[in-house]
C-alpha cells in the first residue's frame, strides 16, 4: 500500500516530465506549444462563460424560488410505495443542472443523517451514477454549435432514471435500509 501512495505522489510529475522529454525528442518547442494550448483554453472559457453564468443564475433561482421543493413534494407520493427517501429528491433533481449545487444539498443530508446512513450511502451512489445533464449539454453543445440535440435530453433523462433506480437497489442489496 505504501508503494501505491508513493507512486501516486510521483505520477503527475512524471507524466509532465515525460511530455516535455517527448516534445524535445520530436524537436517541438514545448513552451510555445504550452502557451498556444493555454490561449486556446482561454478562448474556450470565454465562449462558454455566458452559458455557465446562465446556468448558475437558473440554479440559484430554482433553489430560492421553492420550485425544487414543490417538485420534490409532487414526486414524493409516487415513490412512497418503494420506501425511496423523499429527502434525496431535491439532490437528484438539482444534480441534473449543477454538480456543485447538488453537492451542497448532499452535504446537508450528511449532516442531518450521517454519511454512513442509508440516505447518505444512497446519495453517494446516486451522485456517482447520474450526470449533470443540462450543464453538460449546454456547455458541450455550445462549444461545437449544435442546434438540434435530437434525442440527447430524453436519453440522458432515461439514463439518469435508470442510474437512480440501480443506485437504490444496489444500496438496498449491499447496505439494507
């Protein structure tokens, strides 16, 4: 185990040195290539910045307006037969928009119920089994200028639903209620 810890400390620096050495062997001006890549990265940031700001405002409005709570209250009766914890619904809904905002809700769940509780474990597994659909679609589609997303949203929502259901059953199987 100590070897893995020591190796992981050196992994990134070795990759960086390896890239520099490889570039020098191929007669590439490594610093100029780095600067050019940094410029391209800044252009991408400037292109997606309005989309990110719009998403942050939308997430803030969702949280402040009470829409998230209303949606959770509307969905909860449909899940009561399965004993799915209704406390997790806002986190799942918000995670489709923003990972960082839903992380805040998940931390609140951890504070209230504990990370080793059924709700804490289910939140963790669900969080890693679902995607920030709207964020991902808006950022990546904006970059490549996609106008018609076709079936992406429907497929992503179905995949998220399957991820939530699978997370619930995995949590039940391995940890029980």
